[in-house]
C-alpha cells in the first residue's frame, strides 16, 4: 500500500504493523456523528430523498408488492455479484430457479437472494447488528467459492484488496488489522442505533463506507455491505419492501465506486462519496418506480385479456411476475395439477401472446418466457435458451 497517497487523516491514518515483517495498514477513525454538507451534496440529498419517498409510496400502493419483490431482489443480487466478478445474468438466475439446480456463479447469486430473505426475516426480531451480519454472511458464502474462508466468522487475520502478487505491501488497500477492525466494528454497530440528527441517507452512505473500509470478513464484504444498504433502509422505515437495486448503479460505475471509497480514505473526499452514493440511490429509485408501474400495468393487461376465462390460467400471471420463465413441471407443482393440465394452461397463455416457448433442455419439461415481463424487469436484452 502506498503510504504517500494517504494525504488526509480526517477518516483514518496509515500505521505500520509491528514486527520484523510489518506492513502498512489503514486504521479508520470512528464514524462522525455530525457532518456538514456542502451545497452540492445538499441538493443531491434532496433529490435522493424525493426519489426514495416516491419509491416507498409506490411500494405501499402496489396491490401485491410481494409479487414484484423477487424480480427486484434478483436484479440487485445479479448486479452486486457481478461487481465481484461473477458472470451470471438475470436470465441465468431466473432459468435456474425453474430447474431448481443453481451451480457455479448462479449459486452465488441465489445465495445472495437467500441472504436477503434471511436478513429481512431476522430484522423482525433482531436489530441490524454484528450478530445479524454474521448470520447473513454465513448464508452468503454457503457452499460457494470462498466458503473455506470462514463463513459467518469475523476475521482473525489480515486481508487486503487489489494486490497483483497477493501481498499487503503491493495492495491498493489494506484494511485495519483484526484487533483494530473489531474495535471499529463495535463503533460501527453503535453508529447504527444512536439517536442522531444526521439525514438517514447520509447515515446509510457512511455506514456502507465504513463497513467496506473495515472489511470484517475474509471474503464477501462487498456483497454483504451492499445488502446492508437495503436492510438499513427497511429497518428505518424508509422502504416498505426491498424494491431498490442500487448495485446496478455501482456495477455500471464500478471503477468510480471503488475510487470514491478509496478517495475518502486517502484524501478525505467525503462529499464526493456522498454525492456518488446519493446519485445512485436517486437514479435507481426512479428506475424502480418506472419498472413497478410497467409491471403493474402488464399484470392488469393480462388479467383483462383473461377476463371471462374460468380456467386457472390467471393464477400463472402472478407466477410470471415473480419469475418470467416457467416450465410445465414448475406450474404443475405450484398449482397442484397434472403436467397435462399445466401444459394446456401455458399453451392458452401462449395463444394470447403472453408467453413465448423457448428451447427445451434435454430431459427437462417444456419452458416458456413472458417476454414482456422479462423486458420490464431487465430492459431489452437477449434471452438465452
């Protein structure tokens, strides 16, 4: 780590670890309990607050928000995992769910989805805390690459980021050693629950920055830190459901995302980090509202097109909003009917233009995709068989 790059001690300082083979590591200061915002940051915060408010309002007005949650969480899981190097697409994850056999990168994404569900369920009786973070981390790294790196356990050894030869001396960033990290993590936990006048979205941005700086686990810190953004907003009552997928913005601006975090450590550029974070919140919240409206309109359109149809085809509409890929076997299992009955319903929806058949995998049941739903979730992109 290049000590000379760290020209500000506002948010931490570089210290050499003791011993013959000591190396430089960054020791962050405690999180500020008050922060003066410049005019540009205040303006960005105002827009982000409005966008989150609109998304929260849209979520509360949706007739069945749970129907849309899976699509939104899948978008977040794919984008967050891709930041860390996975190659799985939204299509891959949706299709794997119809087959029930996630592997490789898809398994990492599905673990993220499971970690989201676990965290939301636990928030009902456990505050956002070190204990909850450990539980979520264990789920996140369950039986995937990096699983040998102590899932669910706060690290007891040093880690580092961006080293070409896997040494702290050549790393872009070396988080605090284990003891200093644990002390910082205790302060991070106190920061979450102290009664502060700081704007919630600013607090959220600082919470995420500090977690990534502490890097309390040997692996999975980035994905976990981005999950915490959603948990923070839901626990604080700022979102009714996990309808925000801010990782899509971070993935699109991946280099700037990392650079802004590092610039706080090196040069104390907190206003720039806050504006980047708040801009991402604003853009993704607005995008989520537009997609929610499109999906709600599609749901109503499909129901109208099935008006008067007394079959159970209308039950499939909500299934394709959860996952636009469906199979004969999957529908049969969900509706408790025979494969032949499921095929008849699916072909009925195909005849009405709601479903499109896709290539059948060897030894598997027939599959369809609700292309309009898929496009509303992801934006135009190719659908692989």
